[in-house]
């Protein structure tokens, strides 16, 4: 029972990380539309904070420099028109419950 519980917990954490990536991507799109930013523009994580739910864990984590995922791994550079990447350490942590297809369309960043 314990291994099943641990696997389910890991899968839940992976889903949380994936949801964060989706929220960051949506916030980037919203910022780009409102500010008329050209594709490829580098965006500071703090710029998308107004497009996230205040008080949420993601909202709080993006206020750190560099922006970190739930495990303290940096998201890397955020660009308009490009999906944020999955930190390599995060993908590795969940490799037994989440393969590369799980993370699609987000690319796994190289270290």
C-alpha cells in the first residue's frame, strides 16, 4: 500500500508542476496581448505576477529571483511566444511517473 501511495503522491506533485507551467504560459500570453509585446521578448517573472491569483503558491514563488518551481528549481528564461520549460531536475524527479509526453507541449530544459 505504501509504494502505491508514494507513487500517487509523486504523480499529484507532477500534475501540480504541470499546472504551474500552464498558468505561467497563460499569464505570458495575457501580458503579451495587453502590452503588445513582440514574440521572443524576454519577460521577467515578476511581470506576470499580476496575471496570477493573488496569494497562490505560484504567485508567491514567482516573486523570488530566479523564479522557482515547487521544488526550488528555476524555470529558466521566460519568453513571449515560447512555452516555459520544465526544469531538468523536476523532470528527473518525476521520471518514473511522468515521461516526456506527460510534459508536452513544455520542453524539458537542459541543465
